């Protein structure tokens, strides 16, 4: 059904009632606040955007009809909250996106619906016949199917129970009937807790897939590839492997480490593996821990993500290759810790980040990039830039005032 864009407030309300299945607009808004767990409509709309990934409430309501035969979409959402022991849409979204490795609730519902081909409300209702505790249900399903995550469990549910439909498969488990899978613990090594964590971190579904991905990314052919990768990571950070990989996923704004690797590789034009990039970064920066490097890197650039930080480097230093930038900066200082060098320059010049520092230096030297500015100053003074600026600020702690005095 194609709807024309509403042009008046009344038309918007009528469209909302038509698409939501509600009969009273005031009741709709009351329930919307309950579902989103907020007190104002503006806050509710913000929650909808974050959870469903769309800023158009009418489009969101239309989309939800795909997943249920319940014509009352508010009732559908309220029932999902109750069935999954969730207090609001944000909590529900966190549970579902974690289970399906998705970014929005719509994506999560799509994953589940595409596998089960069943009304989502009906499906979750049957699931909770196994246990009223939704978290426990997930654990039971995964354990019964001998899989490592919920999506994989759904895909193998019928095979594991020998039933022809998902509903019958759930009933099979609820009745505590045995699995059709034979136990092979004597011949097949069980998945360890670390391996399970890595399966989720790398966005794969099985241990076999994980091992293939690990060998590709870390270029190792070791039979005990997980142990080998742990040793590789331990050489570049003191942080434990899972915390480190999750941190990299976080600062790259990706959903798994495979995607994060793609972002990290954009930091240099050199054909290197991700570990080779990090190793070179540590060598050129003078740092000892790659996680600490990234934390300081974000502080220096004032960025919240690695991609944003790379963009700032390109503007301030005039290069998109972080290894080349680090190498070049050694020309201007004897400080082997290039991160410390930049942090000290920020402090000495009363600058909050590289962008602000660049603006000050390029204005002083009539240059376009920070590298050009440092080159101008160094070529004239022939002194370590950090030492030079340190001496300058003995005149005054206010860098702007120092420049005025010198001029």
C-alpha cells in the first residue's frame, strides 16, 4: 500500500490510526510513551529512531505489519515487551540485536522472521512456553541444538528436533523430548568459553568458520590457531584478547571484528595485515600498547571514532597514511614517543585538539597543513619543536600572548 505524505496534522493522526490499528489518537500517544519508556513525545520519537532505524513513524508502523497478523501494532509491541521481560523498546532492542547481531530492532525482527516464517508474536509466545524467563529460553534453545548462538539455533531447530515446523520443534523442546543429534563428545572437542566469545566477536556462527577467519586475518597456519592468535595479540597490547577486540569494534563503529579490520586497514596505503599495521604503528609512535595508542589518538584528534580521527589527520597533517605521518613527525623532535610529543604541543599551546593546534600554527606560518607549519618553524630554528615551544612558553603560559610579545 502506498501512502501519500500527510500535509496536515489531522491527516497525520488519521494515517497513524489507520496504520497502527488504534482507534483513539490520545490512547495511541499514551501507549507510545509507555512502550518507549519516556515522558515526552519528542523523546519517544528519538527512541523510535534509535530502535527501529527510521525517523518516519508511519513507515515504521507499516513495516511492523510484515512481522505479525496482529492489526494493533501497539498491542503487538506491548506483547513483545511482556513476553521478553522488557520494560521498554530500548531494552527489547538491546536483547534482540544482541541475539541476531543486528543494529536495529527492525533488522532483528527481519532476521528472525526470515528464518521462522512465523508471526513474531506467535513465535515468541510459543518460545516462552519453555520458560517464562526469556533469557533462559535462549539458553535452552542454543543448548538443545548444540549451536553457539540464537540465529544458528533457529536455523537448526527443525533438524535438531526432527519436526517439520518451527512451532512443532518448540513444542518438542518444551515437552523435553530428546534431540535427534547424536552426542559426539568423544570425537569432537567442545567449544570453549573463549572460542564462544570469539565466535560472537568475529560475527561468525560456528567454530569452523571462526578458525578460517582467524587464519585469514592473522595469517597463521597453526593447528592451535586460537592460542596462536592470543599470543599475537599479547605482543601488541596488555589488554586481554576479548576486551581488546571489543574495544576495536567499538571505536570503529562496526558490528564485528572482521568489519573493524577493514576500517583499520584504511589507515595506511601500505599493503599490510592488521597486525603488521599495528606493529608498525607501535614502532613509529614509540608506544608499547596499541589500545593505549588508539585511546590517545582519539584524545589528540578530539574524535569519537577511528574513521573520524583519520579524517582529522588528513586535514591537519595533509596525509591519510598514519604510518607516514608518524615517521614524518620524528623529523621535528627527539621525543621518541610521538603521541607524547603531540600531547605536549597541545598543552603548551593551550589547544584542545589537533584541529585547534593546526589552526594556530597554519595562521602563524601561513601554511596549509600542520606538517608544513612545523617544517617552516623547524627549518628556521633548527631546534626540536617541543623544546622550542617549551622555551617560548617561559615568556608566558598564554601561547597567544607569547606570539604577541615575540612579534
